[in-house]
C-alpha cells in the first residue's frame, strides 16, 4: 500500500513525450498564474499516474534555496562574479595583455591574480551555497505524517498540494495547511510562529467532524502571496455549499504546534509557494558608508592610474622622438618596420595600464569581505553581548555594515520593550477611593534604587490599562487582526507582595458578605475575569524553549463576537481537566503567609498583553485565582476556596477607539448578569453612572480615585494604574445580545484603579548617558502620552535635572528662543541643555516640506528629542528626514512591529529580540537582546570595527600605491617601455601571499584602545563619527606617503647601483625586498597591539617571502622565459651591499611617518592615544585619571546649569522643569494646552 | 548530568577564551618620545659607524675611467666615428701615477643605452640558448625581427644577441718606448650559473655542426661558434662576453666587465707608468647620443666605488642622533604622567 503510494508520488512522467512535457509545463505555468486555485484531495487519485493527478501543476514541498548545482557551478558563479565591475576591469586588463602590441607581461601569467581572486570568491560562494543546500536537505527530509489510508510517516519533500497532513504537538508545520481538525475540544490549535514573527497564535476551525477519506470538497484559494497576515479561501462542498476561511485557519509552514495534541490540515501551498518561503528574501545587502567612500577612492586611484599611464605614454613618445637614429636596442616589428612615436606611445598607454594595474587594489574587495567576516565573528563571540536569560547572542543579519556601528551620530529608539522591559508588574491599586500603596513592593523598589544610587532603573508610568495608545497601534500593525498578541511572562511578574491592609479588608469583606456583592470582592473578580487571559496547566504546558520565559498565549478576542454555539447550559460547564491538580486553598494561608504567590507552578497564564497577566497574577495573590477560561465560561477560585464558574455571555474586545474592554458574565451564585469593564481613565470616567455626577459618596470615590491616578502619574516613579468598573445588570441575555457595545457600557459603578509598572531595562540610563557622552544624539520615539514619555525621559537620563524642556507647538517661536539661547554669550561654553519634546500631531506638521528645515534646525540645537504619540510611519519619516537632511549616520533600535519601518530606513537597524516577537529582528541588521548591549556594540565593537577597517583600507591603498610606484619610477630609466625590474611571478606572489594576510589580520584583530577604556570613556567614540578615520585627508596623506616611500625605495638602490654592472633583476631584488620590509613595517607602525597572532603572521610573511623567493629562484631555470630570476636572490644575499641597501631604504622610507607619530603622540596626543596611556596604568590609578580627564574635557559631569536668567517667557515656563510632585501637573496641563495648536 | 543540562541551557553561549574575547596578551608599543630616544640614538650611532666604514672603503677603491666615444675631434677615436669605417682601430694613451692595486677589473661602459627596453628584453629564444637544437630551426617569434634572415633561422636569434657589444680591447704598458701587452683574463667574468646552467651549447662536436643551415645574427661578424678562436670552450652560447652582454643592464648608463688583469707581472695591479689601449672600434653609439668608455677599477667587498651609500648612512645616522636630542626635549616637556 505504501509502496503504491510512493509510486504515485515518485513515478509517473517517465513515459511522457517531450511534447507532453512542454504542454504540461505550459499548463502548470497557467495553473500557477491563475488568481484562484481549486484544490481537491489527492486521495481519490492515489496510485494513478502523474498525468492524472489533479494538483500536479503546483509546486511540490521540496525546497531548493541553493543557487548553484555542481554541474553549473562554474558558469553560474562566473556570471555572478562578473556583475562586479572590478572583476570585469581586471579580466579586461588580463585580456588586453593578450594583444601583442600592448602586452606588458606574458599573457597567461597576467591572468593569475584575477583567477586567484575569483577562485577565492567562488570558494566562499560555494561554501555558503553548500550550507544552504545542506539546510535545505535537512528540511526536506524532516519527517511528517501524510494520510494514505492511514497516517504514514514521510518526508517533508513528499508533501504535495492536496494532501492531508497531521501535525502533532511540538512538531513543525511542513507546508501551508488549511486547518481542518484539531484535537482540542474547542477546535483551536495553538501554534507558535516564532520562526516567522516570534508570536504565538491561535488557529481555529469550527467544523470538527472530519474524515480524510470522505473529504470531497474543493478548496478554492487565492494565488500564493507573501502576506503573512492575509489569506482567503473557501471550501466548497459537493452540494455547492461554501464555507469561507481566512488567515486564522491557515497553519503556516515553519510554525510549531503547541499545547495541542494534533492538528490535521489540507495542504494548500507547498514548498516555495508557502508564505514563509515567499517572505524569505535572503540576506540583506547594505552598503556601508565606508564602502561608499572606498568606491570614491577607487575612482581616485583610477584617475591616478590614468595620469601615470599618460605620463608613461608621453614619456615614451618624447624618448622615441629624441632618438635621432634607430639604435640597436630599439626593436622593430617582424617586417623591420618601426611604429611612429605617436602610435607606439598610444600602445604604451595600455601597456602602462597593464603594468600599473595593481594601483587599483584587486584584492581589496575580497579582503574587506574577509575582514568583515572576522569582525562579525568577534562580535558574535562576545560574551558580554550574550544574554543568559534567553540563551541568545547578538545576531548579525547584515554582513557588510559592521563599521557603520562606529560612526553613528543619531540613535532613534523605541520606548516600550526597548528601553523598558515590557514586563508589567502590579504595583498599586485604589479601591473604592482608597489607595493601597503596596509598600512592600515599594520597598523592593527603593532598595533597587539605593543599590543603583541615583540611576533610576525603575519607574512606573501613568497608563490606564490600555492607556497607552502606542500599544494599541502596535497591535494593529503587528497583526491585521489586532487581537492576538503574545507576551512572555517573567517570574517576577507573578511576585506581588500583598498589601497587609488590603488583605485584611478582603478577609473582612468575605466574612461580612460572603464575597458576593462587596466592592472589594468585585474588584478582584473583575481583575480575574475581565481579560482575555487563557489558562494553561503546568502539566500541559509545552516544554520551555526559552529558558526562564513562559510564553503566554491568549485567546482571540473576536471569538466573543461569533455566534455562540451552545445555550447557556454550557456556561456552567466546568472544565474539570483544566482544574485538574489544583487544590482549593484557603484564604487564610494566603493571608498568613503574606508572601509572594510563588506557588504558581500549577497554573500558567497566557496573556495577550503583559498588563493583563500582571493583573491576573495580582488577583491571584489575593486569592482570586483564574482557573480556566473557555469561550463560554470563566472559572475563578475565590479566597474561600470555592470555585465559581461564571458563564460568559459576551466579551466586548478592546479596541483603540473605545480604549476599554468589557466582559458580561452571569454570577453563578446570585444569577445576576454583571458587566465588568476596564479601560483608560478618561474612557471609563465618562461612562460612570449618574450618581457620580452629583455630590455625595460616589462623587467622592470618583474624585479620590482620580486623585490617586494623578498621584501615580505625578510620581517621579512611574505609576501605572488600571481602572476597573463594573455594573450590575439585570437584563435577560437575548436582549443583551441585541444591545450594542455602547449601550451596554453605561451607568457603570466605579470599583477602583490599578497601577502597573513597566520597569526600565537594566542599565538603560547608564547606556543612554554613555551614548550621549559618545556624541550620539538619542531621540526617543514613542507612541506614549507626553507625560509618560517625559517621565521615561527623565528616568532613563535622556534628559537631566536642570535641562530646559521645550515643548514644541509654535515652531518658529521656539526655534527663535533656542537660537537666542545658543547665541547668548553666557551659554557659549555650556553643553546643550535643551531638550525637545514634540507630539505626533505637531510632528506631522513639522515634517511638512516647508517646516522640515526649521524643525531640524531646532532639533539640532537640542540635546535630546522626545517624540511622543507618533505612529510607526512618522517614526520612519523622522529617521529618514534626519538621515537625508543632516547627512548623518542614523541607527534605529526597536523591538516591535511598529519599529520595522524605522529600522529599515535607518543606516543601521537594530532589533531587540524580546517580548514583541521577531518582526523587528527580521528587519534589522543586528539583533540584540537588551538595550544595554547597544553600549558595547557601538562603543567597543563599532569603534573597533570602524578603526580597523578604515585603517586597513587606507593601508591597502597605500600598499598597492607604494609597490606600483616602484615600477613607475623605473619607467623613467627604461625609456617608458613598460619593463618591470621584478619578476612577474614574484610581483604576483608579493600581492597574493607576502603582503595579503597582514592587512587582513590588521583589519580583524587590531585593538587601538582596550574595551574597558572605550566603555569607560565614551567620548572616544567621537573619533569615528562624521567622516571617521578614513576620509579624504587620511587617504591622500597615505597616498603621498606611498609616493614618498616608493621614491626612497627606488632611488636609494638606484643611486647605490648607479653606473655599475647591475642587471635588471639584480637591481629589482633589493627593491622588492626593501619594499616588503617597508610595507610590513609600515603596518607594524600602524598596529596598535601585537598579539601572538600578529607576530606569527608578520614574521611568517617575511619568512614566506624569503623561502618562496629563494625556492623559486633556485628551481626556476627556464620556467618563466624570457625573464628569469634564476639564482638572483641567492647571489644578492651573498652580497653585503644588498643588506645595507635594504636597511637604509627601509629606515629612510619609514622615518618620517615614525617620527611624525612619535612627535604627535608626545606633543598633541589624540584622545585615543591618551586613552591608551591611561590603559597602561594600574586600574585604580587609571580610574582616578579617567575621572579627572573627563571632567577636564567638559563631560556631562558638570551638573550646574549656567542659565541664570531665562531669555524669554516661553522658556521661562519650562526652565528647570523637573517632574516633582508639586508642579508637574500644572506643567503637563500647560504642555497639553500648547499642543492643542498642533491638532 | 546537571552540568550537561546547564550547558544545554546555555547552548549559544560563546566560548569565553582570550582569543574570542579579544583579550590575547598583547604588546602595545607606545610611540612616544620617551620610548624612542634610545632607539634613535642606537640607530644613529650604528648608521654613522656603517657610513664611515662604507665611505672609507669606497675611497680606497681606485677607478680610472676613459671615454673613447670620439665625438670630439681631439679624441684619438674621432676618425672611427666617421661613416663606413670598418675595422677601425684607435689607440688611447694614458698614464697611471701610482700602483693601481690588483686585481684590476677592466670594464667597458655605455651610456644612454637602454638594454632594459621591454621589447628588446623579450627578444631572445631561451630554448635556443639552453642548447635545444630543435629551436635552431624555428626560433621563437619573440625574436622578431631578428628571427630569420634570407629565410634562414638566426642563431642566437633576437635583438639582444644581435646587438652584442663588439668593440675589443688590448692594453699595452709602454715600458721604455716598447709596448708590452698586459694579459687579460677573460675567464669567469660571467655569472657561474649563466655559464654552467642557464646557457648550454648543443651537444655537437664540432660545435659548428649544430649551426648548420642557420645564420649568424645580422650585426655579427663571426658566427657564434667562432666567437673566441683562441679557446674552443669559450664559444657558442657560453662565450663569456656573450653571457655578460646577455645579462641585461638595469639602467641605461652601465658598465660591463670585460676582462680582469690578474696574471703575470700585473697580478698585484697595474704599476705606475704609461699605457696604451688599443681599441678595435666597431660598436655605433653616436646615433642615439650614447657614449662609450672603459673603466679600470679594483673592487672591495662592497663592489665598485660608490660614495652615495656611505654618505646616506652618515646623513641618516646624524639625523637620528639629532632626532634623539629633539625627542629628549620633547620628552622633558610633554611626558605622560605614567612615564615617570
């Protein structure tokens, strides 16, 4: 049976004629192009020939991402390589060498360098391709279950469109499957799409009666596309009944099934047509700033080469002209005819190009690539950039912009999840107008603060549950259905230390009213019920993929909108299996222990947003444990140990307009219908019932709650609060169904508010301070409210105490003020102390073409810029504007889908792989796990990569110019006839072997300053900014040096051998040898730190030179006719003059550079040199010096604001603003009113 | 077991070695004034020493150069520069005041002669020159236009061989008005490797047979196998003069070793006295404004006389010493704190 199936799969087309093949190709092309595809099951056609298969036109599931095949590797790779202009140039030159009138060398030999370079590149390409092939092979051979009579284990590559595939728990989905059946009673299938976007999803299918054999429907679906969030298809039964399905029913290839025993799906797209493969665009290619600069200089080299060749050509012309007769050394052509001087000088031009071609560094490109591979290796292996918590290292997704990391001038950062943990922790609450500050938690906080001195590493913010529009927007963008978000919960989030008073209050309430209608009980019930948290039991919980993190999964809220299948009878149904293993626990134990509810191993919550989970955990701390949630019921264990099953009648999902969510449940004991609502403060307050409008108790409660909320908000520590309101309903269910959401949520009773904390990530303030000291301007772009953003701005030291904060509304005025402030002579020496805060609406106007320049002018003058309430599109526009208009290097860092635009626009995009999935990471060039890693990545690796590569490139240009010029100077003494005084093989070896590895090693391993110094003195980073170390000046200085050195290297031997009987190669040998020494020792001067690797490579290069040259000179009697270096070096090495010449030319050539360095380092040392000096001191002495030095350099240590009298009323309002307890509210108010203009 | 598990948990942790963490012990040379003073001083003194040595050696070398181009009418060779003078012989008289210490090397020199021209340099057939007779019949096309003459292949072909220097010299000491021939030693003036390895005669006896059906180079007066009638082993491709000529000069003004004076009465050098040099003037140089000269020189370990190197060493050495003083001043004024 199995064999038959296999036959049908593999066999088939053997007997086909070519015509049929052609017809089939046309047909399949047509079938694939069609907008709609009709797919039927393969089962009825099992065992039939290939031509009978209904889905034969669609791509099989086997994938092939490798570009090459063994057979066609050479032609295809050559084709690829000739896309590079440089390669074409060098091959062109080599071919030019085959033209007899212009050739400079033996033609075959001229091909060697380019062949070696291309061979190396081909090796690299081949290796990469082989790895792709291997991973493809591994994927294609993964096992999966395909139905033929029963489920048989096969390989992924055997999967065809129209098959039924069964995926069991923790297995990866092999192709895009239309979900038909799952083992889950609710017909949902949990999948984790971390391979695609790092998220976890629910897939749902309602028809749960399923039998593959009897599947006789036609699946009609759209043409494959790469939209991961969109899919349309319908299933047509034989009786023409159609059922639609969307992306929620599609299991995408690469996802993993979780928490679901098995799922069965129908293959709609396979192999390269799957959405994940269509999204796989291969590696990113960016061109770094340095490389752009490099190309300019290559152009300069071409120009230089052109000039040199022109000189050679002209010289040849004049030389020929001056010969009055035909001397015996002038060789005519075969017919004894001599070309006219002009013609032969024309030929000579091309000969010169061939001779001097190495001036264009042929191996530079391949060397740069090798160096970058090495640099990436060192970035990847840095343990400081490794995050133990997630067991992940930094990822380099872009292989060619490592050096850009060292030139960043502007950083654009997202806030939530980037600066903060995006891990919400319940901190405070206010119930019935009474504040429960949870001091224990506060202690924890103050302890934290104490530990980190003034660095405020924790803060809270004013958000009202979905208070943060940013979160909503990011939800919307992340998924077209805004409802499915995942969160990872940290252990800490479950740790809420209960407030003693509140515990007492609860136990009092319980005793008094048996937990039914007491507002305290209601408050916690609301916390536990009014959310979309799904409970998974510890036993069924999937194996943790990520250490310490528990992926939390959330229901899709839209389920609430679907027609309920069952009557109210199911609502009381208790999911006994969910409650399995959970023992009722008395409130007393909780009360007595008063400890964090650490015993959370039994239940595990999967929440759509971290906020929700935090609240559920908070409720659990107080004994209200959410035990189970099904679409129709919620089971909660109350402190008394009783398990209450609430029938869920309706859920009004959260949306960004309403800024609230509601759940309508029926209380199991009283039978009352209760609507629990939670939402942003202003969204809730206006819905309160009429009693709150009047005087009396209710009004006071509302006012107190509002006051508490404001307190949370004003608190220097960011306070999160959550508001939670419920109202008791008595209407019948049917009527309710008719009622609109708005009608339901009126006349609410205020229960209370909660404060949730989103902690700043570790070392964020420290990192931001360091980055700022490094001369990088940090802009924070967030979707948060201005006051929240401002709080974070202070907390993460983006702004400092004593800064002016300017809130922009009238651009011109502000600009004028700021300008005046700057031009004020009193402020000339002060560091910029103005921070700019701008909100999304104003920003939209400021970004308009006529205001852009003024906005940038303003932003340039400010130390930091905070943009709040911005949309993802605005984020990318800001980045683009700054990048293009200010011509600076920008870096964008973010973690969520809302940052993707910005990350893609910036010169360097950094993704933080954290809570919000992988989309930012997928779009990024580098992915890190924590914001703090940015510090080392930029300050250390960025600096190193930049200086290394910059110096390496400069050196490379120098090296080639210095060597080639030797040949050029010789032309003046050989009638510009294109003679080389060095054997051509040795010239090739010189570039390929003797002097190729040292610069590569230099580019990978040189270390100008230690990592400790770079981290300790961020100012050192400034050396790389702007044009960096590789610029017009350094390039031409090194070229001039190359000319000087080549002059020395040529003319010292020339003068020493003048008038003697020296022959050509004997003359060339000391030239070659001393230029080797000069070139290597020049590098030796440049190398800042010599490790054992340096020594081995440098000494190895010299040894290689002598060994190879000696061997070549000894073996090669006739192998390179007509030129022949036989026994030349041996002869020379027996002559003391050889050594004397080499020594003096090496010393004279290098003396100026060496002396210049020494004098410069002593008289006017650069910061890097100073740092290097400090680096050599004892750590304790070093720290002392470092401090002194930094304060001298005017670092940010100077706290005091020198602004005595603010120059304008506008600034006066904001001068020395700091969000203390007193005046913050008034400020915020003013700020908001200012911003109205922006609307 | 536990450790295994822990390792598994940190599977992606990079290895923490000095190499991967870029913490290999390193020598970090500090290019500052204080550090380099001894270096400069040492190099300076060493160079001055070498320079003095070189200069003394160079000064001890005696050189006698005689131009015999004959461009000036006063020159004894003037008449040889006239057109169509064949087998012209001119005599150059000179006197030596003190003993010219031996062994004396006798060079001929050419100026403005570009043996290093690329096309000229290519123009030879290496296979002929290692004695491969098959190439006698069909010389390499590199030899053009000196590949064939009258349809017959030229051996040795090519421009280098063709343009071989063909002036010959005889030196006489005039003792009591009588000319006494100073014996020349023509052996071993070419490189040993050229004579023994790179150039071989075909294995024919007599050598003439190998050259059947070939032509001598057009400028030559004698075929290759008759270059030295006095010494049969100094013929063909291993003729010393031929080998010396075939080793192309690197620069347009060069000299080539012609003979050594090592024999008989002249073993210790040329005694003071009057000498006469008989030149058989054949080689044309006037057309390209070249000059011809002969040079007598004795040699030292550093080769011929050359003052440049000695002076260069002296100058650079003194500069280094001066620099070390400058560095000392700089060091005193700008030293870094930790250099105390």
